[in-house]
């Protein structure tokens, strides 16, 4: 299938105030099909948010893109001017963040804030805008859409505010929604509700979603495909079920092990400890010669220190960046 | 087992003033009864707004409850004077969610750790330095970071430092309010292990702190604690041993939390009942 979005060999580096470089994203390649939910799993500093913001060409000023392309249905977003980007943002790609209370204007009624997006994308009639927002709120909230329309952000709960942010993001019917940890500040019950809403939007509108998270259980049953990131690189890219049930890359395996599972709690009662990944992730201010995970890897070999592995096909049909599979 | 810290009929009300001038009372804790035995591992779980954090600050004597009593050993904390509380507070320590805002960013690691001793003891500077090094080792940090700025540490290192500071005065109860939630899973596992180490059953009861883990993460709660307390709308709705809460939950709030955290549970169109 023709991909909706194709990222090829993207390299992003930040220049710190001290003049040093931080290599936040290295050789990232990714394809998203129309209507596909792709989960990006990674820990702090793995480059997942840099990946998200570079897809919208919204990197901060101290960032430099050294190489790479971001093709949205064939158009390279990194080569577009500001005016063209403004037209694409919101109407073809949208972004929602972790903290909806920061994303919303505190003294504007939320309904009007959604209408603003429509106005920016030239829905000129006020009645038409209002009508569209009402329809949107009806589809996003189970009840009370009328009251919510004229509420201020502080009168809404965290989950409701995130729904408003989602309404803003999809108001102009984009094909791709980038969600950067959208449920991290919510409690588990609300988290599930937001995931269900996103799933519903994906089904009804054939909306592709790039869902960035550090929480692997959120992806279970939600994402179609999972991309695992470590130290600025994509290390595994596979079917979601495969990644979560039989991870291939040693990092993914270690990461899954250090998250307890409710099913196994019974055996854990014996005062045992949780498996951990020894050591800490590398500082990305210099490029290491070999695989970034090598110092912490239980299965490291001589070659891992010498060069970075290329992607190989794993047994479960995915791609893994590890010498165990060829490299 | 001997009960160390307990709450009886604890009520905490906050008044919230609406901008239209109407004053409303919010009951954050509603007749809460809880007993924390010496050296226990307890987890308090619940959705946002269920009163978990209010309970934490009340137990740590940072907020005065509206009514009800808190007992610590032989003292009734709710009727002690400020001076008397000063001698009790070191024994009940609180660690917060966000390690980034827990310290004065200008403080070095040593300054962070020695502050409790400066305020509460007459320890000499050398002794403080020595004890600080011991604490660092105990929480798994390198000895040579004493001179580093607290702001230069990673999230996991800071949370270790926060726990080290909480341990400085040898508390009998350590309360962690969402202290794992902001951390990556691999770091959460390390900190959870640290908490398991601190409350290891091999440590004699007299010196083993009771640990209260407040979280909305039922998975980590079940892995860490012996007993789980479930809260909803300011009340404790269910409590019991982990196997009972996870294996045979009775209250709808527990069942909803469990349904949301079950690994691999398919996402249905139906909203979980809360």
C-alpha cells in the first residue's frame, strides 16, 4: 500500500548553549499506512518526541536536521515554506500533547477554541463553524456536549480537556494524528477512555495515528505496529502483538521484563526483586562507534562494539537492529 | 503486628471559593480508617481525585485534618502543638512525584542531604559528610556525586536522592506519593527494587521503615505491596492482601482499575463502569 507518511533516514541534532551537540535522532526511517496506528515506544531521551516534532517541521530553533526526508503523500515537509506548512498542520497532520491544560487557552471557552482551528483553515461562515463544532463535540463526548461547548478549560476534568485537544486536532479532518504521550497525565480509567476514543476515530475516519508513549501496556490491543526507540535510534519495528508478546531486540526484551505483570504477581510475593536493565542510557553528546545498547546488553558480542548494526528481518516478520539477526 | 501509624474517622474538607462568590466545601477525605503496622508495605491506589494525596499529607502531619484522629505510636498527632509535632515529623517522611521540583536547584547533593541533620540534630560537618556518603551508597548512587548540583542529576538519580533525604532522619514511616509515576519503566523497576531493599524482611522490625506507596498504577502497587488500599471519592472502598484485591476484587472501583490495567485486555467500545 502507498504509505501516508514516509520518513527516510532522518537525523536531528540539538546544539546546546555550551556549544555541544546532542544527537537526538539518528537514521530514523518509518512508514505509516493510511488508517494505521503506530506506537512509538521509548524512554526519556530516546528521541521519540524529537521524531514527533520533526514530522510537523516544528523543531526548536537550536535543532538542526542533518539529513533525511519526511514525505507526506509524496511531499517533503522539510522543504516546505512556512505558509505551506501552516496549511498542512491541522488539516493534514495534527498533534496532541501530554498536557491539555497547557495546550488550551485558559480564558477562552473551549468551543470557541475549536472554532478557531476551523477559521484558520478558512471555514468562513460563523454558523457553519459553530455547527461543525457541535457535531464534533457530540461525537467525542458521551453526554453534555452542549455544556462543554461553553465551558472554560478549568471547569473540565483532565480527560475532558484531552478530548477537547483531540477535537481541535481532528476538526479539519487530518489523515494523520501525532499523539505525544496524550494519556501520561491521566489516571488509568481515563487513559482507557481516551484510547477508546482514538480507536473509534481511527475506525470512523480512517485516521492514521502515531502514538508516542513510554508505557508499553497502553499499546497492547491498541496499536497495529510498534516502533521501539533507544538512544535516538529505532531498534525494532514490528507488528504490535509480536513486539509485546515475543520481543526480539535485547533492549525490548529487557524493557518488557522490568515491567511487572499482574498475571505473574502471585509468584512475585516471595520478596524477590524486579529484573532491571543494568547501567544507564548513553549520553548522546558524542556518537558511539558501535551499538548504543551494547554496554547494557546481556548478549553483547565483539562486533557490537565495532559498528552499528543495520536492520535485519526477525523471525516474526519485523525488523530488528541487532547483530543477533545478521546486522 | 504492632500498629505504628493509624487514622480513625479521618475527614478533611477544603473550601473552594467560586468566582461568583459561592463558597463550596469539598470533602477530600471522608471518614477514613487505616492502620499501618511496623515495617509493612502498603499501597494506596485510586483514580485522580480519590483523596490519595490528601491522605498522604494528613498522615505526614503537613495538613491538619478537619476531624478524626491520627495516632503515631503513643501520640495522638491531631492534638499536638507545633513544637511537639517537630519531634514527630522526622519519623514520618514524604517523597513526592516530581523529583525535578523536590530540591533547591542551587543545592549540591551534599547540601540536599545534610539539611535535615542541620535542622534536627547537632551533627558536625564531618559527620554529616560521612553520613551523606553512607546514604548515597544505600540508595545506589555513586559516592563521588556529593559535590554535584542536584539539578544536574537524571530523573532516576534525583528520585534516589529524594529517597535518601527522606531516610536521613531514620523515619519509621516512608510515604511515597506517586514517586514512581514520572519515571521510565526501567527506572521505576530500579526504584521499586530500592524500596523493596529498604523494607526487606531480613531487616529487623525495629529498624525497618514501613513504606506506603501511593499510586494509580495497580500493577506496581501489586508487585510492591503486601496490602492494597483502594480509594474512591475520599473513602477507602476496599482493602486487603494483594492476592485478594487482584484475584477477587469486590468493589466496582477496584474492578474498574483492574480492568484498565490488565495487560492485553482488548479495548472495547464500552466504557468501563466507574
